[in-house]
């Protein structure tokens, strides 16, 4: 560990680290931030990160999780599908991996306790994020979202009334299935004013679903669906959308 730790950031900067001392330092610092924003597995496949998280919980330190609301909403399913597996996590050097694994195996409960504690800590932190989530905009443009992620956004829109703008442009894997889920949410949501779905891989099926939702949803005022290629919505699909909002004063439809 750094000899001059500033108690703001804790970094491994020598190779002969002392894991017992690491746990003690985390306890003294009293706060750990886990960055699980885009892909939780990118964090959970690093042995040192898992151990730091466990040390924070074990020491009664404050655990903060950096996670966007979509990940927080779906984290239980994510961890069920891809459970925490500290034994499979890696380090840059094999020697460090052996050191950490040996330390964990000597702990009461070993890897089983480490995995379970880490899992519950992440779930609790995600629950806090959801409970406190009050935002005007969900802004997840160009973030590699999939149709499943769009379904999670849709579920959020069914229950959160603070959101006025949803920005999901530049996520081509959302596709028609994601658009259908968002259309279903629009059938019940009455607060979202802007929905930005440009270059999201949406075709005629997704356009038809959105057009159907717009016939009953009167709160949405702006819908962006333009594509940067020629594989998007056909002219027939575009006409369905135009017909759905025909006569709605002030509605901005960008195709």
C-alpha cells in the first residue's frame, strides 16, 4: 500500500501488499465506492475490488455504489444470472491472485461467505439508489444498451413520475423489441414529454407499436426516430407514426 495514503483514495502501488492492513485501512477510511455503472461484471471479475467491497461491509464502513438507475433496477436479475464468483475473479499478476485467494480461504466461510456478502451488499446499495431516484431525465445515449435494457427503462417509466425526458439515442441493439416495451410504458405513463430513440435499430414493427401507443398517449410532445443508415423505418412505418399524431398541435416527430 502507499506509505502516504491520503484517506481519500486507496490504491495498490506496491506488490507486497498486506491484506490485513488493507482491511484495517478501509475501516479507518470508512467509505468505499464501487463503480458498477455500465457492466457490473467488469468490477466483479477483479479480485482486489471484491475484497475491498467485502472489507467495507465487514468493517461497517459506508458503501456507495455508482450505478445508473437501469442497472440498479435490474441488479437482482443480473446477479442471479451471473452470480458473484470471487474464485473466478482475476488480478494482473498470478502471484497476487494466489495471495488474495489464500487470504479468502482462511476467512470464516471462505469464498461462499465472500460471494454472499458481496451480492447482498450490492443489492442493498441498488435499493437505495432506486428509493432515492428522482430525476427529470434518463440519459443513456450511446451506452451499448440492449432490448432488455430498454425493457428495464420501460418498467421504470411505469412507476416513476418525475421523468420528463428519455434519451436513448445511439443504442442500435434496442431494436423493435425494445421499442415495443417502451410503447407499452407509454400506454400508462403520462409524464414523459420527450423520447429520443434515434439510431436505435428500430424498424417497422417497433414503429407500429409506438404509433399504437401514441394514439392513446397525449402527454408525449417529442419523438425522435431518425436513423443514420437505410435500415430503419420504411415509408409505410413512418406514415403510421404521422397518422398517429396527426392534428396534435406542437408535436415534434423527427423521422
